[in-house]
C-alpha cells in the first residue's frame, strides 16, 4: 500500500498596529494597540506565532486482506503475513541526515520556521507571518540528506510478521495490530495495521452465524426404516442417527460442533439436513416389490391430500423447534 502524506498549512497570521494617539483617546486608536490586544479581549490570552513545525509525523495506517479456511475460523490459527511497508531507515535512524551530520538552523528564518513582512497601509503598519520557503516551516534544513532514504527518514521494505487469528472470526472481521503500519517521516511513530479476514467457501459446510449447516443424502428405504450414517466433521467422524420415517428436510443437530463464539465461550451447533433420495431408475424386480408394498399399505391408488400453506402459530412454533 502506497503511503500518502498531506500537509496543510494554516492561513497567514496578521498583526496590525497604528501610530500612537494622545493618552485617553477612545476606540481602537488607543496607545499601543496591536492584534494581541484583540486576542486578549476575545480569548483572554496573548496572540502567539505558530513556530517551527516538527518533522516527525505519524505514519499511515495500512489495510491488508487475508483469506483463511473455514476450519481456521472454527478453531483459530496462526498465519504469516508478508507485507511491503515503510520502516525506519537503518542508516540515519529516522532523522534524515547522513551519519556524522545533523540538522542546520535555517539561515532565512533563524529557526523560527516563519518569516515576517511589514507593509504600510492607511491603518498603519501591517505585519504578516508566513511559513519560511527555505525550510518549509521546519526551522531547520538538512544539508547532507541520508543517501539511503533521501532525507525522509524511512525506506520501503518487505517484512514478515505472525498473526494470531482468533477462533470465531468471519468474513469482514478486522484485526488491529497497533504500530505495525507504516513508519512516519522524520522518525515519527508507526501507524496501525488492519487485517481484514475473508473466509473461503467450504465444499461441505455452510456457516450461518456460529452454526454450521450441511446436507446429507439419505436413501428412501433408509429414511423409511431408519439408519445410521457417518459424517466427517471438523472434530472427526460422527454417526448420524436418522429415525424411521425421516422426511426430506428433517435435521439432526450435533451440539457444540459449530464455530467457536468470538466473544464468549462455547461453540455453535452442526445442523445436518436430510435429503431423502427417491430412486429414478428401478429394475422390474424392484418395481414389483414396491407395488407389493403399495398394496400392503393400501396405496395402489393414492389420493393426494392438500396441506394448508399457512400452518398457523403452533405449526410455525413446532417447525422452529424441530430438530432442536
């Protein structure tokens, strides 16, 4: 990330003085009137100049994006980050001067960082203060800039740091690393580094909050008779117990096998949705067996029953707690 530093100079400060008038004269023409008198009247303090500016400025904050696997979001992980950033110059140690030299007091402003000009007007003498053009308001100059950083006090380099990703992070989570951003100019402190997390999609599990969801195919006969199916989870293999008469969309909940809570303790759940598979290709023998089953159940000529679309409050409440 490229560093951008914007310096904004304040507007020139102006002092106004007028020729002395006889003692006791009223109004703004009193003896010894100056701009500081006005400042004292309004703010209760004397007007002062800006003085020299400091060369040390805080570095820019930096933002990088890190993609992690869903497993790392569940349990946390440590990741190595390689970033290109500005660090303090090792040759001049941040002051921008060649070794053995130092800052020189500006010959134009004498170290004040500003120069004053006086002009005459019908009000009297007008004194204006502006940043020194020779030293740019710093009050000092670098006669011999560091050959490594060209007087900036910092250089760009590539460095690697280890990031501890906490368990429970999600896409969009930002981790702040204080003082790991770009070092400022003139030996200024470093900014902060923000790492934005992006969790890669998983082929099996989908995250909803701190719960994990997946679907598992259950053969029609196994759904009718009941069965136990294995499932590989992030915590190892688990057995799923489907009761006889399992319907499409029924769920089996594995408590505490979801994502770790980012704030707090414990983990979410792993919710497995049953996807009952109806066979599409049957042999003659299989068709005969199903016809016999239909005859035994009195379903040779089934009559479809229309179910209401609005289940009402109790039906919705039952569905909400289904599988919990």
